């Protein structure tokens, strides 16, 4: 993982790099979701080109996960990793009401810290 | 707003367009935040080039707002709108522990609906 255990922020290099913006609405109940989600973050963090991930979900079940990658090739490769493909299938069958994915090239970035 | 009252999803055109990925950690307490956040979404939705917004915040106070725009010019223009600039200042003084902003060009998109 590129984020420290105490920080929800990804520690990213200077742009350019890529973001996969994944918005989703969860179905009711856990049904193995949290365990799989943790496993997928762990697995993603081992993939070539993975830069970091940030995630938030509200009590209404709507969540956003922005994962950051070196380039489009690493995003496409991650999509086809066998365990991840199985998780995507379970996601459509079981865990998500719906989701939207946007793949974008990060061109600039800035931040604020207290 | 490009999203319907009942949907947390932005209704977006075909790529390309831009996303502003805004990750933030809130300070304790509301202190006018929710009112201002609602007002800023309303104001943003009236700006030229605004396409939609999606937002999620967990109970830990970490949140992600992805706002979608036609192009970089509309993003830069929105940043300088007077009321928005005032809200940004209050954000740094009062509402946010820290935040990170990444501006990215969306190249492709897909989704799943039940």
C-alpha cells in the first residue's frame, strides 16, 4: 500500500498518472464484502503500476473508491487478474446494486495540510 | 444538477471530460459545513461546463467528492467564483484537517446496473 496505516490518503508521485474512479451502491448486508474488499486492496497493492487507493462510503451505502495507477496498461492488467475477475463477478451478482467506472489521466494535483 | 434527486450518480456524457477528485478529512463538528456544502453543490451546478458530482463520506470523517466538468477552463473558472473562493478559505480555516485534489481527463467509462 502507498498509504500509511494511519492515513486514508494515497501518497502519489507527481502527475501524470491515472485514476480509476469507482462509484458504487452496495446491496444490503455484508455477505463477505468487507473481507473481499480488504483482500482486493491487498492484491491490488502488489500489482505492477499500483500507486495507491482512497475510499469512502456513507451510511446510505453509496461509496467512491479512487485507485491510482502508473498507466493504462497497469489498469488493464489488474482488471484481468484472476482473483480480481472473480471478485468483479461476485460484485455484480451479490454486492453492488450498480456501479460506474471512469478512467482518467491525472494532469495536475495539489493539497492542503494543517 | 445532472443527478436526479433519487440517484447519487452523475449522469455524464460520453468521454472525454474532466474530473476533479477531491479527498478530504473533516474536522470535528458541523460548524456550518453541511449548509455550505449544499450551497456549493447548488452553485457549482449553475456554472458553465458543470456536468455532475458524486460524493461519499464515511463515519471516520474521510470523504471523496468527484465533480465532473466539460474541460479545464470550466474547472479553473469555478475555482475563482467569489463565493466558492470564500468557501475554500473557510474550508482551510475551519472544516478540513487536510485535503488532496487531483484534476484528471476522463478517457473512458463504463458501468453496471441491476
